[in-house]
């Protein structure tokens, strides 16, 4: 199972707001021994959102889990619910459980304000649009204010696209709920899965044959190279390392042996 992330909103692309979802989702996945395979940003353009959601649904049919953050409200710049229905080719409909939850929220707000609950008032009727989801959607509970998100599952596999609000205070606990319910079987023991070393005085092209040889020799291992020209501590260097689910220690030992053959100056070793 791969995990993907789609972040929707003009405010992210314009710089009005800084995206906080990407690092948080990486953190939430990492705490469960999982990792993010890809991420995309898209503005409030229905055609583009629909296209990206078609890709997300195709990934879900292959067994992947995709989180979509933002655009599920009921204002004119919210297009995610409509785009999800278009991508799936189904109509929108008011989800009965979402309707109940939205009414519960309206009752709570009325009680907090000391005013009568008026479900037929125009603004309250409009709020029900937040529960209008693609036909066949399932509910994602929202512990912050009860207004739910929704999920489009892709049977018979475990994949799906999970839609949450753009507000972190709502989105993050909802994503955790998905990870701890729908994806619980995928959790792994969190262990060290990355080792690297700082290399001075070399170019990536010189190290490429060594990197390719290690990946060919060790199944499940990826070799990574992160060059830097102006690091405040180490200056010009390359962080060279291995990561993955294979024999990490053996692959790292062979990497160090290969670097010593080149008689390179090595700096600190890093374990993550």
C-alpha cells in the first residue's frame, strides 16, 4: 500500500497560507512505520481538481490510500466534493448520517448561544451542503465540530481516497482516525530504516557506480545522495546513504567500504 496526499487551495499556491499538512502527514505516517509516496498541490480549479482526483481514484483501485485536504466546505470556492463526484462519475447526494451530524452541530451552537434551534432557517439549510457527498461515500468522523469528511473506498482492496477539511485542527485527527482504523493492518514496528554518512571532496558522478551496484545487490534497498554547497556546518559535501526494508546494515557496510576504496574524507554518520 502506498500513501498519497492531495492538498487543495489557492491560498497555498498564492503564499497567503503556508502548507502544514505535508510535514504533519509525514509525521503521522512515520509514527506508524509508514511513509508518504507522493504529494500534489492544486488550486481551486474544478477541472484540475477533477483530473487529480481521477488519478487518486486510479491509485486507490490499485490499493493505495490517498488523503485529500481542503475544499470540502460549502462556499463558492469549495469544489472538492463536486470534483470527486465528477471524477467518480456518480451524482451528489445528502448523506443521511452527515445530515444528522450537521443538525447535531447546529443544535450545539444554538444551545451555546442561548437561541432557538431553527433547522429551516436559510443559513442552516445551506449548511447541509457540507454533507452532500458523492453517492456511495462513507463518513469520516470529525471530533472537532462533528461536520464529517468522507471517503471513497475502492473494493475489493483496501485502497481509498479520504477527504478532510483544510483546517489542521480538524484534518489531522481525522487522518489519524483513518490510519488507526482503515489502515491499522498496515502499521509496522518503527525501526531505524536509514543510515547515511557525510562525504567530502567528491562528486555525485564519481559515486554513481557504487550507488547502482548496492541497489542491484540488495533487494529492497534504495541509495540516496543529497549534495549541499553551502551547509552552515559542513560546507560543500554529499550526504550519501541507504534506506529501505532490505538488509540495511549490510548495504551500509558495503557503502562505507566502497567510499574507503575511493579514499574519500568521511564526516559524521547519521541514523534515522
